[in-house]
């Protein structure tokens, strides 16, 4: 089963796994969350990409664990996106972040 999850999770980038999955068990839960909770493959890819970009942004700003991420950080990230991408894309990013945070905390 772990090999199947990793094959599905190949599209989920390292930054996302580093932030949301600091160990192998958490990585498996994160990949399971993406595959079991998000059934549409296009939405799964879009959310994985958005969450990966957020995780990369967090890493650039010195946040390497979820415990370091605060609502103000998410707000700053979204505020920055509003100047770069269209509103529907910003909403997708926010939905992906919420989805990941909610899914991750309930999977623990």
C-alpha cells in the first residue's frame, strides 16, 4: 500500500511534504488525505500545486513546521498572491490551504 501511495503522491512536491509531513508516517497520512478526500484528479493536482507553493513560501520565510504557521502568515501569503494572480486562483490557493490544514489536523 505504501508504494501505491507514493506513486500517487509523486505529483505532491517536496516542500508540501516537508511542511505537512515531517516524518514517513505523516507523509503517508498527507498522501492518503489527498487521494481519499479529493477524488477529482484535476482538483487534486490543483490543490497539491497550490499547497506546495504555500509550503515553499513558508520555507522561504523560515517556517519549516506547521506549528510555526499562524493565521497572519496565511494572510500575508494570500495578500501577496492577490497582486500576482487572478481572484479565482487566489481563492483556489486559500481553499487548498484550508483543506490541507483541516485534513492534516483531523488525520493526526
